[in-house]
C-alpha cells in the first residue's frame, strides 16, 4: 500500500468544512451500548498486516490516553505542512505514512491499539480522523507502547528493506511502557498466538531492525503530571455521582472489566459498610456501587465520610469479588485510593487469583487510625509518599526508554505544537544528512515562530551532535575517495 498523491487543496477544504474529524467513538456490537465497542474497521489490527511498497515508510504512533489525546488533533491539522515540507525540502523520497493510536491494554481500554495502513494520499486524513480518542489509561505511568512495537516489528512489511533502507518510526507520548508484551493481549488485540510473554526490550530491538525509532516526549509541569495521575479515579467517582472532595475518609476502588468487585470498610463501630449496608450509623456511606449486572468496563466504587463526620478510631479496608460477569473467570487487577485527613495512599491488588468469590476472595488493603483532633495533612500531595508518582517523573520515563532506544533519539519538547517540526528535523538530520543549522534555516524560511524554532532546536540538539560525531568518526576510519559527485539530500542507507 501507499500509492496515490496527497492533494493539498483537498486537505485544506476538508479542514475548513469537516466537522466529523475525531467524532468516531466505537460502535456497540448488536447495538447495545453496554456491550463492548470496537475500533473503526480501517484501523483494526486484528489478524491484519500493514504493507509499504513506497521508498520511505514512516510510522507516527500517538498516545491517545487521557494525558495526550489532543496530540492527534494537532497532527491532523498540521499533516499538510508535514507532507508539504517533506516534498519541498526532499528530506526523504516516496513517503507513505501509517498512523497508529496507542491506549492501555492493561487497564481495560476498548481501543488499546489502532493501526492505519501505509498511505500517501488523502486517505491519511480519513485514517487520522477515524481515531477513537478513548482517552483511557489506567493511572499506572505506563501505556501499551510495547504492544504497538510488537505489531510493527512483526506485522508490518517494508519493501524498502529489500534495498537496505529502514523506515522511520515516531512514538509520541509521555509515559513508560510495560516490561512485557503479554501473549493474552497479542491474542485479544492482534489475533495472533505467541507461546509466551516477550520481554519488551527484545521487541524494541526487533523494531529497530526495521525502523529508525524515536520517542517525542512532551514535558509537563509537575502539577500537570500529578493532576493526570489522580484524574482517572477522581473522574470515575464524580461521573458516577460520588463524593471525592471535602472528606475525612474516602476509599475509592477502580478496576477494568465487568466483574462485580466491592469495596468494604469496617469502622470503629464494627459495622461493615458494603453493598448490603451502604449507610452506617457512624456517617460512612457507600455512595457509588457499580457492576451489579456487569454494565461497564470502567467501574468504580466509593465509600466516604464527609468532612467533620468520621469518628475517631481504627478502620479496615478490603476488596471482595462478589461475582464474575466476564466469560473467563480470570484474576482481576484493581486499584484502591484511600484518603485519610487529606493524606492519599494508593494500593494495587489482584482479586480472585484462584477463581474465588464472596468472603473467600477478600483482599485486605489497608488499616489505619483516624483522629479528627489531629491536624490535616496537605491535600495537594506534598506530604504523600513519593512512590505514588515515581513512574511519572520525566527522568524515570527517559531512563526506561533509554534502555531500549539510543538516548539521542529521545526528543524532549515543551510545546506539543512542535511535534511536526521535531519529526521533520529528525528526517532532515538522519535521512537527508543535513546539520541542525540547515534545518533551522528551513524553519525560518516558512515563517515559523521564533519560540517554536528555539524549542525545536533544543529538542534536536542531542541528535544533531550524535550525527556530527558519527560523521567525524566515519571519516577518520573509512578510506576517502573523491568521486567528483555531490551527495544529494534524498534518503540513503544508514
């Protein structure tokens, strides 16, 4: 795939009149909105390969979870600029692009992987605009980048490899990846049986045999990151009508399938608060109880005491699997957020590891003492344990990716609006062999704002230095012959 011509006039008209871009939200099998929805048919990777017969294959894999869903809209709006500059500047020849949307297969996203065919014409607009921006994710600091890497490493076919030319692969996201490619996810999402889980480092090595691989990582302020971390539980509780703020004590449970998990609390009075006893005499209230009939794959339960209502004493929190609603009675991962006097703690567990239900499935989560006379902790999180946020720190994310990619290929950006420029810069440096100054001139010639030029230059500085060093080392080792020919700016073997 990948034939055809991209019409910039058609693209401009589509962006001026198209109100349907990113309106796709899956469709329910059988028309029942409680049933599982699926990705758009042209983006479904299940038992499909993606083939590129063009000279240069480019993959743009975009994180579409809650923290990064807007990047796809930026890519859609700036796609004509991206393709136009490739054509005008000649960074690569014969381009075909495959767009990929990445969610979180481990947190119950219904569209954890969406994969478009390699295209070179205006079908690219159709592919992008049919992304289902599910904006899921599970608040773990990881998304399913490794699943996307597996797909393209083993299920994409590049004709250019026969000529010794790799493709170019750009991940755009701000979190880490899971350490294993899980065989269950490969089966469920891609429709392929593999004998066992695969270490993600192995898959990223395989991917780099086909592609020059980059990560474009948009940086965020620490407050923005903490808001993203906490957003999932908060959003579920408040969307269900529960009380998240202004509490003495709160225990919020989330999981990501249709099974009926329940959160229980035993307060100082000894009365157990749960689905059969939702309001206690001591002020506790189970104000959200979900999946009695398996109605959602994004459930939440919430027990709370409003500010000033919780009695002094000892509390116990545990989780029980009341019933299975999924066809497979498999263990269910869950997360519990417990707030006590403004201090928030997070806990993870596995319900029913051996298929238990009812009291035999109880998983104790946390015990604590509450004293209303003691001063409240800072509700903004400064006093909380650091491991709650550890996976989200930029340095932690960069270090994980640096274990599987060259460090200079990890491109940090301040403004998501520079995503296109950074991709163009990487192609200019790696494919065309230009230096960074040459690319900066290209940006100035198309009247790019100075702030974006400066940020793009900073993002590409490490890559530019590594390319310069490689040229110097190669020049010192290889015999030099002057053929009298000038080297062109097109794609070449690297």
